[in-house]
C-alpha cells in the first residue's frame, strides 16, 4: 500500500471514533503526507439564525482538517491555538476543508486551512484558518 492510502485509512479510523465528527457528518475525503481534506454535508440543525453554517462549525472544520493534516506527518496532535476568518456567509450543500502543514516541528506544527461551500457544480471560499498544534505522546489522551 502507498503511504497516502495508509494515511487515508488511519484518518478515517480516527474520524469514525470521534462522536462529534459523526454527529457533524464529517468524512475524510483525501489524505497525503502533510495534507488532509474533509467534507461535511449541510444540515439545518448546524445553521445559525440566518440559515448559514454556524461559525462554530467552520471553526470545527478548520480544527479537524488541520489536526488531520498534522497527524499525517507527526502522529497524535492536540490543538493549542486556532483562528478562523469568516470571509462570506457559509451557504451551500456541502462544506469542504482543505488543510496543509505549513511548518512541522519536533514539538509543534503550524497548519493552514481553506473552507469552501459547494453548491451545484461550483464552490466558494467561505473561511480560512490556521492552527498551532502540539505533538502528544503515544500514551496521552486528547
């Protein structure tokens, strides 16, 4: 098996074990060393008062995609800090977060992410984000 196939299978297993990710309907779409793509379908109960995807869920997509991208390089990680910039209302049938490792380190890793709303044949960039993640030991929970 290729390393990317191993990474995809590993991230899908981690994703399936996370109750919040299951509730959101998050799926791992792609994984390569240093990058990960996840997707989530629109759900009315994930909307805010104007009917857009709630910004908290945009943050969750950024956090999850970045964590998965880092995990392809460094194994278990835990978010230390993340930021999200909402660029336009998140309206779509599906939301896709594409994350990549910007700079891996021995104890921490910097990542970035773009979140797109997909509708019909097109997609629009709705948010960007960055995370700083800490590498956790094999026995740590997080």
